[in-house]
C-alpha cells in the first residue's frame, strides 16, 4: 500500500525539523569553530583550559597553533584526524567517562612527534642517531614536554586566576 | 488531500519503509535534542558556578550554611568521614561497644597495642595510655573529646585550638578580639572550654566569608609564622596580607599540622619556630626555653613529645622546594561536569593518585603508587630500627639507674634520650611515613640512631675496662 502524498509532505516537514535541530545544535555548540585553526575552539568545552592557558605562555605560541602540532599537515589527514578526535572527545565528554588528568593517545603522540620533526627537520636530521629514530627511539616530547603548553606551575596559576 | 484517489502515485512510498524512516528520524531528533540539552547544561556549569542562596558573614560558623552556597565543596568536605587504609597509613574503621563515657561506636586502631615500643618511648606520659591512628577531619572533635588522654588526664583548653572550628567562639570570648579569646580558652580546663565549641574544622577556619579567599584564622600559626619570618629577617610578618595565594594553600593546613607546645602557666599554644623549622632548630629552641613535656617514667630523662610536624617536614622536601602546596596533592583539582573545583575531601594522595599525582607526573597510577610506597617502606624500616635502638637505650639507662648510678652519671645518656627520642618521634608522629621529605626523614632517623649510640657509650665503663656484655 502506498502512502498518500499528504503524509509524505508531513514526513518531509519532519525531516526538516530534524535538520533544523541538527543545524541549531551544531551552531549552538560552535561546531563550525572546530573546522578552523583557532586554538580557542580546542578549549570550547573547558576540559583543555590548562593546555590552552599553557600554550598562551609557551615558547611555541607565536609560531604554532594547536593544529600545527596535533593534526597531520595534509588536508585529508587533518580533517580525518579532526573527525576522529572530534567524535571521541564529544562522546567521552558527553558521557563524562574519561581518564583524568587527560592524556594523549599513542596515535596523537605520533602525530605530534611527526610534526616536531617536520618543522625542526634540520635539527632532527642532525640528531639522526638510531636512538632518536624509529618506533623505539626517544621522542622529542619526552624531554621537550613543555614547549607546546607549559604544564605544572604555569598552568595551575593560570587556572587559579580564572 | 487534493487527490483522494487511492491510486499509487509514482513518487509515493510504501508503508514499510515509511515507518522505518519515520522511526529513524524520531530517534535522530531525540538524540540531537538530548545532545543539545547536554551542551546547554555543560555551558551553564561553565558559566556560573556560584549561586548565593544565603548570606555568609564572619559569624557564620555552621558549615552546612556555607554548603548551601557551595554544595559541591560541602559534599566533598562531608566525605572526610571515610576511613580507608593505605599500605602504611590511613585508618581502619573498628567497631566498638559504646559506653557512657565514650559513645563512639567506631574507632581506629590503637597504635600502642600494634607497637608496644611506643608505650616504652612515652612511659609516664598520656600517650602511653591511648594513642589511636588519626582519622579524617570529620572526627577531630569527637576523637579529642573521648580519647583517654583527655578523659583520664587534666588537659588545658589550649587543645581545642586545633580540634574544633575556633574562629567564631574565640572572637566571641574575646569580645571581637581573636587573640584575647584564644588566651581565655588556653587558661581554662579542657572540659570547660569544650562546651563552647560545636563543629570540627569548618569553612570559616580557612575562608574569608566575603571573598572565599584563603585566610589564616588560628592564633598559633599567626604567631608561629611571624616568629619564623622574624628569624629570617622579615619583621612583623602578617601572613594574611603578605603570603601569596600558593603559599596560603599550604599555610592554612600549617595552622594545625605542626609541632607545638604549651608555653608557661598561661598554657599559650606556641609553635617552636623562632630558630627555624628543622628538627634540630626546634630542639635548640626547647633547650633554650628550658622546656620539657614530661619526665620519662623508666629513665628519669626530661623528655619531649613531637606532634605531627607535617608542615615542618614538608618544608624540607622536594615538593615544597618545587612550589607544590599541601592542597595540590591533598585537595587536587577535580572536575565536576564542566566545572573545576578543589577537592574538599581531604585525604591521602595515595587514595587519589590520578588527580593528585598525574597532573605533574606522567606515569601510570601503579608506578606512582609503587614509588611512594617504596619511600614509605624504607622510612618505616629505618624507623623500626631507630625505635629498637631507642628502646635499648631506655633499657640501658634504666638498668644503670637500678644499679645505683647517680644523676650525674646518667646525665649524658638522658640528654641523648631526650634528643634522640624527639627525633624518632618527629618521624613517627609525622603523617607521611617519610614521603613529605624522604631524605630529611632518613637523615633525622640516622642522626637519632647516632645519638643513641653515643648515649649508650656514656653508660659503658671507662675504655680501659672490658665492655659490659650485652644481654
């Protein structure tokens, strides 16, 4: 049995309602900001306030934003990573089930590491001893953990004064 | 409706898919709405963490009233009733039959039964009668009221300084003058003073009711830190105007977690810091003040009791040196929704490793716990050796005394006991099993053992003679 045209119209209207809800939610949650390079977007949900505050004071603030280190540089890799991280961050924040303090995943650390080596290629090549290369090598952020966003004192002071 | 014909439209759908798609759409709409509401909630949480439903002023003593404005902090504060063990510390809830004199139905372990050497160390002093493991802040007033140290012995009102919320009653008793009220209660017997106090530590003891800023309210610390700063060349130090916010996050705890004594016949609570915070500075202070807590029952030595010097020990450790405050580990930031508050469930960081340690130390929880417990294990082992040595010295002095040795002959050994015992007790009564300053705790115990060795040597016959056979 076929559905009458009137019902189909109502149905299309309903779809429109859902679409509208979706668009409004996206806008209300500042969804578009996640497609930009603005570091403020990363602290939208406040979980990364400390990292944002730390970045403001860290040595890389004038040369790199979050995306320069935390997503791959190529278009496809960048948006695929944003999509994947975006989904899981939203999922865990909405369900409030995540480890605290927050920690970078192995994949995220790999992306950051690759980006260190991309910008600092001359230094990285110069240091190309086996111990600094490959999956078992010493990673840059093992020692330079505070270049992107200072942790500890700097961030806790920033968090206190909010 | 313009076409009542039931004839199938070429673009119409059959009912089956229509219903399926409708269901999917409905679920999607519900999910999106749910997400929207969730986002709204989180945004609200982040926007305004504070609703003032009651007015607080400098006379608002009851923490439940403050809790109406700050329900999250208050909820956590109430949780200090928890009794939980760590490997070497913490307390265990032990059932007990209440009596008329002591209505407590739950207490913690009796330390002098667990380790009878403590009884020998404190022979002749109230601590040898009753000394239980410390419990959370919630129990401070109750446990002081019913300990045998207060029930069986006459104690001054001074004791209440650190076992109750004192700010409001002190000011009332002093007609608005905190120090006058403090002095008045110091002079009273404990039982009489006790009647004026209702709450264990409360919000007002650490917070300014108008701004919520941290504030030192206990006279003992106000005067103690002033004396300490004066010794460092800073005259007239006023902690409430001169300290940084990060310093205050330790100083409010240092109001009570310190070594102290009662000075003179006025029983004025005094923190012995005028020569510094290290154990030897404190002993020198007591030497010059000519202060003795009690005469040891077995040896006749003029002995001292160390009292939970957490603030002093912490001040000698790497965390203090790195600017880490008490509250950073014992009240770490905790997230509630989109809001971050300091955790008012004050407890051992070993019960909260992720929030307390991992903010700075990026290692797995098990690894961090293992590191802390290794420090504690080493300290506890050395503390055991030091206690054995002390008990041996006490035995030797007692034997010499029973054999008829004069006070002059025993003087040096008794002095060694006085100093060594204070050192051992300084680590024993300090509530971190060495963690607050691992090397300092070890150093103190090593010095104590050396002092005991020297004390025992003074009891030996002259070197020309054969040493006494050891029993």
